[in-house]
C-alpha cells in the first residue's frame, strides 16, 4: 500500500504534470471507484471546465484543488496509480485496470489504474475538507511544525494496545504504514509489542524523532518500491536500499549483527531486531 512518502511523491509528480490544466472530460469505467450519491454522469460533468490549481496532500490522501472552489479527494488504497500521457503518447488501447480517465483541454490524459479496485474518489467543496479529515480522526502531519512531542507523549499514555497497531491507525500521526512503522520503531529501539502507555518520555522522544526522520528521508528518496509502486511519472522509489529491518528477515541487523526476525502484530508482518528492540528496557 502506498504510504505517506509514496503519496507525497505522487503529489509532486502530479503537480508537475497537471497543475494549470483544465478538465475537458472524465470517463469512469468502474462506478464504485467514485464515492457519491450523485448520478455519475452529473458527477463527471461537475468536473468539466475546472482547472487544477494545485495538488495537495493530507496523510495518505491526494487532493486535486480545482477552480471555482471544488476539491477532488483521491485515496490510492492498496494498488492505485496515476499515469500522465501527453497528447502524442496516449495508449491506443485502454489498459485492463484503468478505471478513470481525465482528459484535458490540451488533449493530454491522466489515467487512474487500480488492480484491486480499492481506490476511491470524492468530490466536495474546498470549505468541507477540514471537517472531512477531522471526521476521519487523522492525526497531525509528521513534520516538526505539526507533530509535537508533548502532545504525542500525552496521547500514548491513553493507549493500552501495542505501539505498532497504535501507530498504524493514523490517529497519533498521519501517514505511517507497515514499512515505515517498522523502520521508525527500529530506529527508536522500541519493540513493536510494547504497550503504548508504557513508553517512557525518552522512548517517546526517540520515536517521535525517528518518525519524522524516516518519513522525511523516504520522501526525499521518492518512496519505497517493494513490488509495484511507481509514482505518477512512472518512476520507482529508491528508499528500499535504506531499509534497516523491513523485508530483511534473516539478514544481520545493521546495528548489532543479530539476524532480523519477523512476527505478526495486529495481523501485519512485522520486522524487528530482538537485541536492539527488547520488549522491556534493560
């Protein structure tokens, strides 16, 4: 699943490709890809003639900020991908997994491809965006400006379950998925099964810094390519070469040399070093 770095990389790529373009037509080939009570033809017509003023992101959601006060919110879910084609490079045959095509007045196209069909689009006034994300209880962005240590520590103290699933639910901080939770916990030397409320202030401080650092480095690397992730320019991310524990089962820990182990936490494959990440501090 694309996590925050991959979504941010998509945002940057889309911003290069589609900012300033005006939508001429939107064709929907899988009706459930659009979440609306509106007739789909009318929904598509709402987009016609609107210019993409900029591309924003909130957590793992992409936001097409449109003219005349509208916003198109896109969630890639497991396998969603965007491909932009200049007018002279548009494929002659629509791909099997292309479920939405946005054609611009200059003839170019933005195609949304989703093998599993889990991605969703929602159209709303820009004035409703804040309430939309508030209702989803999404935490702060993982930046020093938004993600404050004292607030993070206070929230941890209210959570009894293990720290890994607590980080995955997006309420403590936005954008973390399986890969980057494993990496941040390793960097902070915290066992994935540690109850969130049992973390000391020092551990919370290490974890807070690790989350910010890991995600920032992953954004700069263009995200992580494990299987099929490509950004909107068709490029793979490169953060996988920096992964310390994720997908490294049996490989020596870069800190102590002990083989990296894998277990299941909250139904998610979890990679960690039992020496560097003891369940209880010694």
